[in-house]
């Protein structure tokens, strides 16, 4: 590195210092992110994270140097994930939370030919503001159920025109733009995160919160069932335990036809329901005024 | 509904629901049996599966308050 | 349920639900009355307003909805 | 319901529900046992499968949440 | 559920649900009482209005909707 | 419910639910273990098939009815 | 489910559900904590009102249906 320009040397030193001073180091792709959204992101993360945009080669050198100086060989592997217009995001935020934050701060953007979509692109059914014209034929050519109704183009039903991972063609971009559909997302794309000897990739970091809510509820139900079924009383379950015992006793008494103050209504109710159900099978003249 | 209760009582006692038996039960309960109604009842119950009806009527109506299960 | 049907039959016939009447109705239905059950039933019904109970029991019952398991 | 609770206590304890045992449990709870009620209960429970009745009542509900494990 | 039935029996009998009484009832039912379980039950029942809780359970109103686990 | 959660954690971890283990888990969660509650829990879980019990609906519930008329 | 039970234990104990606390509880239960799972759990539960979530799990959906008789 004898002939390395002075600014590059300083840049690598600065990047290395940043990497070494935070426990969580993320690589994000800022390619295609305009300056304004990027500055908004910086504001959003102020005090919580540092975002450094640099050349990929310098980032690679800085990561490897920091890994060596810290004695953390796993950190060096982070450099394998550099791609696009990489930037370093250094923070204390747990990698899973960081991923969530980054995803949440993405904003929709118009279709561009050649861009890859991350989600299915659905054209919603219903009327559109588009006047009849050659576009209708193009839509139909792509399978979009477009028709002219009352002088406007109407989509007959929701139609998935492109699956996640698909590439937007020039023709489709024109159609989506005419329809005002923004199928792309602008924001920092997380490439990988390092923390504590582990490199996390987006596939691992994308967690479904509803799954955790379900697990919490399931765990609670397990505890509830265990407590009630074994009659181990807790503040939350003592009422259910009493009710279970009471209902069990009551059901047994009702089944046995053993009349008590608590069971008389159920037992008579059964007899009465039986009478009423049978009465349904009887001719009208058999039934007295009480029916 | 005396006639139907009488029929169900006979059924629960394992006795046949016929005119004779209905008459006896109703009289014991102080009811003067109406012959036409007794005949009609016996005719109407022919082909009715009483056990099934009772089964349907027997659904316990007791519900918990706060359960998860 | 014989005892319960017998009691309801008496009630529907406008007769008092007492040991004597229950005995007669049960015997007419061919049941050998169990004195203890008769006594216990009469005792349990003491102070119970049967019309009210029947009213409640007969009301469009709020039945539990089918529950998937 | 004292008598029914006493019966279920005996059942849960794996003891036979007979007059003798019911009497002992009720007395321990400070209740002066009524012979007719004890006899009536024992008679009424004959042929009732208590575990099944309790179980049946408890069956229909599963877990309230569908869960991805 | 022995402990809970014993508690409900005492409650129905108008007796206090305390360690001493639970012990007596359980022993009469042939159960060797576990001191820890007795203590835990008495502690859990503190401040619980049993009549109210039972009242709630007895209301035939709604059933939980269940989803398979 | 701390004690129950602790027991479920031990069960899920494949560890025995005994006093010693419960105590350790509760202390790690910052709970000062109550000896009576620990003993009561261990006693209540004796011989219990936990996998089965946690899945079993805890409450007696009315069977599904579809009585239309 | 160990991780979720551990989280609920901490919640019930009034402790914060953070990486440090989860690690301690899991280790006490003899589980070697998986850092990624701990981090994922903490991130997923952030901002979640656990009491509310649990409440929903426990709430029966009242759906009384009138039955014509």
C-alpha cells in the first residue's frame, strides 16, 4: 500500500475506527438511494448508528483490518457480502431489530425497467383513470384483464402481473407508471450484519412477529392448561380451577338427574327440551294451548 | 304437555308407549285422559327415535368464562 | 330421569309435587319407586319456583356454538 | 351441591362412592348427612361414567391459537 | 382435583376453607393431605369470591371459539 | 404463573421438574422461590404426562349444539 | 418453546425480557443459549404488549346463538 493516496489511507483509518468502536457492524447497499432519503436515514439513526458510505474496496480493507486488530476473524467474513454501493452501518442495535428498522423505513418507488421486484406486483381490480388507447392492448397482451367501461379502462379483477424476484420490462414499467403503481422500494438494503462472532444474513433476520405472538399465546395456554388440569392454583387460574370443578360436578349431577338448586334448571331444561323436540313431530291438534 | 311427559316417563322407565300405559300414567297424575289425543300421540310417536331426541336435548348448557385451552 | 319426568308431569297436570303423588305416577309407569330418591327430589324442589325454572329452561336457549377441536 | 362435591372428591381420590364414604366425608366437612340424599345420590350415580361425563364436558375446546411452532 | 373438590365442599357446607378443615375433609376421603398443596390452595383462594366465580361459570352464555393447535 | 412457566421451561429443556431445578430457574429470573409453592407444584405434577396435559382443554365446556327448530 | 417460556417467566417475574436475562434463565434451566434465537426473540417482542397478547389468548369469543325451541 505504498502508493496509496493520502485520503484513502485516512478513509480506511476512519472506517476501521468506526468498525472497532461498535459491537454491531452492518453492510448496507445504498445503490439507487438518492441523497435525500439517505440523509433522512442518517437523521433517523442519529445517536443510534453511524452510516459511512465509501468505496467497496476501502470498506473491505477496513473490515479486514478491524478484524485483525480486534482478533475477531469472524468479522473479516463480513467483507464477503460487499456488493452494489456498500456502506458501513455501525450501531448497538440488535441485528434483528436493525433489519426491522431498515425494512420499515423503506418507501415505495415507481417502476424502472430492468429493476427486480422484491414482492409480487398486483394490479388491483376496479376502474382506472386511463382513457382508452393502445395501452389497453398492451395490458391484455400481458394477461391483465383490462376492458373499456364507460369510456375508461377497467381492470376486471386483481391480477398478479409479476412475481417476487421478477424483472420489470420496459412495457410493464410503462403500464405500472400509467396506473400509478409503485412496485419498488427505496431504502437501505441490508446485506449482512456482524455481531459477537456471528454474521447474520437477511434470510435469517427476516422474522415474522406474528409467529412470536402465536408462540407467546401458545406458551400461555400451555401454562394455563397445566395449572388448571393439575389443579395447581395460581392467581391467574384459580377461578378457572374452581369453575372446572364446579362444572364437572354439575355435569355429573345433571347427567345423573340428581336435582339440586344448582342443577334443577339444567335437568328440567333437558326434560323440557326433549318434550319440545318431540312436540315438533306431533300433529297440531295434539298440542294444547301451552305449546 | 302432560301427554308428552307421560310418554317420556314411560320411555325412561323402559315401558312401551301405548294407549294403555299412557292412560294409566295420566290417570295417576290426576289427568282425565282424552282418548283421541292418546291415540294421536301413539300414532305420531311411531317412527320417532326418542333416544335420539333426548340425546339432542341433553347437550349441557354450561359455558366457561375465561378459558383458553 | 324417570323421577324428573314424573315431577314435570305432575306440574303440567297442575298437581302438587309431593312424595305421595310421585309414588303414584311412578308406580303407574311400572317403576318401583326408590323412597330415598323421591324424598331427595321433593326436598331439592322445596322453595324452587318451577314455573320460573321452566320459563328459563324453555327460553330460546343460548347454546354454545359449535367449536372446532 | 355438597353431596355432589363429596362424591367427586371420593372419585378423584380413587375411592368408591358409597353411603358409608359419603357420610364420612360430609361429616368431616361439618355437614349432618341426610340419608335420603345420600341414598338418592348413590342410586342416581349408578351407571353414570363419571370420568366420561367430566371428560365429555371438557373435550370440545382445543387451543385458542393456531400456532406455528 | 381432590383439593379443589374438598374446598368446594367446605364452601357449600358454609365452612371456612382453611388448612385445618381441608385436612379433615381430605383425610375422611382417604387422601393423605400434602401440606404444600393445602397451603398453596388456601393462599390462592384468598380474596376470591367463590360464589361469584361459580355464578360466572354457570351462566350458559358463550363458548370459547377454538382453533386447532 | 412464574412457577408454572419455570416448570414448562424445564420440561421443554428436557430437564427434570424437581425442587432443586425449579429453584435455580426461578432465582435466575430474579424470583425468590417460595418453598411451599415449589413443593406443591412438584407434588401436583407427579405422575402427570405434561405433554398431554398442556394440550388438553382446561375447561369443561358445553358440547357443540346445533339445535334448530 | 424454551425461549418463549423463559420470556414469559421473566415477564411474570416483572423482569425485563432482554438478552442478558434470557441467557441467565436458560442457562439455569440447563439450556445452552443460542445467541441468534435470543436476539431474534428480544427483537420480535420489542414493543409487544405481552399482557394484552396473553389476555387475547385467554379470552373466549362470546358467540351465543339463539336456539329456537
